[in-house]
C-alpha cells in the first residue's frame, strides 16, 4: 500500500510517497497549484461538518472535479486519497 503526504503550503511544492519501504520525495507541483489543491481538499474535509441537508454535498461537489483532475495527474488510476484533519 502506498501513502501520499502533501506537505506544507508554500514549501518546495512537492509531496512524499511511502511505498512500504521508505519515503520518496516527488516534485513537480507548482507552489500556487499545490496551495490550490490543499485548499480544495480542506474544503472537502470541512464540508463533512455541515449538517444542513444538501450543503455538505454542494460544498464538496464544488471542488471535486478540480481535485480529481489535479490528483489524477500525480496518482495512478484507482489510487485513493484520505483527508485528515
């Protein structure tokens, strides 16, 4: 199983992958682009706290296409993403 860790906003714009044996740093995301992805993931995470019917879904849906497109450029097909916070 692989794990992907997106680092601090404004860092060197990379992320880390745990492949079961060790950590590998992967670059290639621009700083602004990584900030946008991290912010959109935060919107998805925070939407789980909304209790008004339909509001959580609307908030998550508003960024889900962008998140899928961006993560799809860096993760293999079928990979999952866990949002912690």
